[in-house]
C-alpha cells in the first residue's frame, strides 16, 4: 500500500506556485484544474500542462505528480483526463467522485496512453458528497489504479445543506470514518480533509491527531508549512518506533519458546498489537 502523508495542492494556472513543488517535500504534489483554476483560465492551463510537467521533471520531481481534474459531471472532465495522459503526470485526482461509473469513465480515457508510457496511471478519488460517502465502499474496490481516497470535508458539509462546521468535527465524523474504513478494507491510502486556517498550526495539529487516531495516513495540505507538519504528524515518533521494536523483539523471543501471548511493559500483547508494531517499524524505515 502506498502511503501519502502530505497531499499538497496548488492552482494549476499559477506556475509560480507549481514550480516550487520540487523543493517542498510533499509525498503527493497536485496541480489543481478544478476549484483552484478559474473557469476562463482552464483551457489555456490545460494546454500548458506538458511544459509544466517537463520543467518539474527536470527539476527533480520524479514521482508523486498529479493533476486534479474537474469533477466528472462537467464538460471539462474528459478533456482534463486526456490532457493529464498526454502530459505524462503520475496520476489524476478525481474530485467529487460519486459513483463507480465515473471512475470507470476515467480509466477508459487513461488506459490507451498506458502502453505508450509503459506504466499505469494512478488515481486518487475525492469523496466529497453524501452520494460519494454512500457509494465509497464500492468505489474503493472498483479498479487497481485507485491508490487512495481523500476526504473533502468542506464540500461534504456544504452538500448536507445545513451542517455547521465545528472544531470538533462531529458533523463530518461519520463520513470521515466511513471513508477511512473503505480505504483500509481495500488496502489503499486514506488522506484526510484540509484545514482552511492555513496559519493556525495548532488547529492543523489537532485535526491531524484526530485523523491519525481514526486511521488516516496523511492530510490535504494547502501550503508548504502544512506539508512539514503533515510529514511529521503522520510519521511514527521516535518513542513509538522504540516501543515497537522492543515489543517485536520480546514477542519473537516468546514465540521461539512457544508462547503466543505475553505481558510486556504492563500490557497484554498478542497478535493484533504485534502487527501494529510491525507496521510502525515498516513506516519508519521508508
């Protein structure tokens, strides 16, 4: 499973932002043709994609470069997908993905270019509506190109027609939980909602801790500082890694003596905790 801790997005029509991607250290860098690019600029920006991708590649951004296309119910959708394929990005992000059919429509456009590039395009789906949340279990398993899902909390709350946004986030907790559950069942990455208060680091940390406790792997980032925070907050701490290594060592020693469940530092340890510890160690080694 590919892990994305930081999912950085910037308007595709603003090259002064896009060309910084190669230096910012995000796991996933997203050129935004949807909300970030105003309607009058979409066609020209689409035409400029190959030049932007070529420059980013030359500056060292060799992986994790995505295009967020316009959502599937717009006239731009097939043209954006074709432009993404022609430009040779690593993948596409599909916002407001509501159905499996919309995902399959993207695959039909992208697949012919895969032979030429000798690789598959990766797809990250945005679940941002009530309908998308209801269908997320089917979407998560619909195609092997789908490597992750991101939760669009603001669009989802708007789609509920009356939900109030709160610091605690109870208004989106069910959707947030259902999306991460579907992603993990399908063994794909789960990326949590963005934090609009871009200068409030404490707010970002609070929301990220909530997300990590739910099982999310990373966070939508709206500026470079949030990338630094997300990479930190969604990586194991030194304390977590040290504890996990001690636990695995003790468990393996007990297993060699034919013991499956042990007492370790005041805890009862068996299979599930051992697996979590092994996952933490694996994440730390990446």
